């Protein structure tokens, strides 16, 4: 067999072996590498590349070597689930860089980070003023986490005791011009609804590259032809405008009538409608 053909076959073989091993180890191994997993991953890759091109090497010895290096992080992961001490040793521990708004210079030096690098990490989190930070740390996997001071955190509905409806994630219901029935039914919609919405947008199904629907029945589409502009849904703004008009009409009625009972009724309902508008306005904009 020619050497070039052996290299091709060996490369394909080890590609399959490494793929199966990676699937066996799980998604965590490719998303959050510890120091130990990083070292073994590099070694496995080097062994696979060496054996793929070294035609005189024993291919089964190479597979055995890769299995040993693959089993090591798998075993370490099992032990880490049981032992906090072993987990800290193998996976490392997070290092606090800022605590109570104060930079911990010793921890920066320990991780070999400069002040410029700390500022860069903060800017990557959209923080340009260090006085806004209450707590910040470098995770064991290298991810930088920041907690802003309470007065600098974004305002949430909970902060003002506002109740909001649960929002489900948007579902992709059209892909490459084809309807996906499973996600469509997952949000309680059907093809008839989809056909109606596409007619409102004056869009053919075959022209839709990607379509997503929200749980409130709002459809957004992206077309194959980027030059065509799809009008944004207007139902919500129109509904909000209608509610505001009704509320204004009630106020006018209350001012124009001579009946005390009618004036009180119009005024009362005007106030109720205004309260309802205030509660749902953010959903209809």
C-alpha cells in the first residue's frame, strides 16, 4: 500500500476515534476545560497527528495511548464529583480581583494580570468606570464575572413591584422555506395562523429564509432577498393607540356631560382604563 494512502486511511481512522472519544467525554470537555483537561487534550491531539503520519508506527499502540489519555480526565471528573479538595486541585479555583469595590492587587499578581488587563476585562463586560463594581472574579476556566453595585444595576420590574407575564423563548417555525410543525405547535399555533400572518406581510413561504414566532403570536421573518424590506408588525402599536384614544374619549365625555352620575361614571372608567394602559404599555410598544 502506498505511504500516502496509509496516511489518508490513518488520518480518517484517528479522526473517527477522536470524535467518538470527545462524544464519550461529554460537552463539558469542549466548553469548560480545566488545566488537566487542557493538557490531556493537547496530548491526545499530538498523539493522533503523530500516528496518522508515521506510517511505520503501530496503530493499535496509538489507540491504546489515546484511550489512556482520554480515560484520565474521565476518571478525574468522576472523582471531582465526590471530592471538593480533588476538584479544586484539578479544575482550579476562582480568583477574586475586586471585593467590596476594592482591587485586590495580590490576587492580580498571583494570576499574572496587569492593571491594563483588568481594565480590559471590565470593558469587555461594558464596565468603563471601576467605581461601579462591587465584586469581580476570574473563574477557574478563565471567564471573567462582574457584579455591579446595587445602585448601578439595571432596574427590573421586581424592583418596582411590577408583575409581568411569563415570556417563552421564540420558536423557529420556518427554515429554508420549510415549515417546522413541531416548534409551531409547541407555542399553540398552526399552519393556518402562519398562512394568515404571511399574507399580512405580503410574503410567500418560499421566499422566507428564517421565520420565528413569539408566544404572543408575533411573527418575524428574514427573506432570501435582502433588498426586500418586510414591514414590522403594527397590531400592538395600533392597539395601544386605540386604548389611549378610548381613555381620552372618556375624559372628554366626563367634561361635556351635565349629569353628575354620568360624569362620575366616565371619570371612574377613564381612570381604570389609564391604569390598564400603564400596566400593558411596555408590552404594546
